[in-house]
């Protein structure tokens, strides 16, 4: 039982990432073929940028991924653009997670912020959260089972 608790605490610590800085992907699908708006983002073809270095367009302590997409219309096919970067603060008032809305010109916008690990604005922003959820459920179930015996 103690091993499960220790493993859970280690995973939570690893998920938090470095305290003093974070590294994020920085690209725009409008300018970079390795930063696709559609399809899978290949983390091996993109470099992480230290958010407190001169390489970072925006210095900050979190990562951001924004996707803007137009609606399909009768006359034109819709389009999508994705931007990944560092962020100093959330313009939406959130430190973690995603917000979805329609902007002033009618585009669908998804903006996600994360600060839990380096590269968290890559292809999947939820992979470690699912692992922690499974581990937490396993811990709770093993606790209940050990009390029943």
C-alpha cells in the first residue's frame, strides 16, 4: 500500500515539471510545415524553447496552444490555424485547461494553457492526467479492498 502512495506522489511531482522554468513548443501552422493545423503534431520535428530565453517570442511560466477554425460555408471550405507558444498569463483568467468560444469575427477558438510539464502544448495535453486518474482510482480501490479483508 505504501508503495502505491509513494508512486502516486512521485508521478504528481514529475507532472509538475521544473519549478524555475518551463519549455514549450513555439510554432504557427501558417508559417511552419511541421506545425500542422490538421493531423498529428510530431514532437520529434519540433524543438522545445525555454520560456525565459531570448528564443521565446513571449516569455512566461506556462505553455499555450490556440486553434482558430472557420465554419464551413456554402461557398468556401473552412480553414484552421494552430499556434503554440509560451505564455505569461492566461487572457481568459485560467491557469490550466482549455476554453472554447466564438470570437468577434465568428471563428471557433480553442485556447489551452498548461504549466505541468515541459512540452505540454504538444500533440496531447491530457496524456499524463489520464495516467494519474487511473493510478488514483487504483489506489482508492486497493484501499477499499484491503479494508474489506
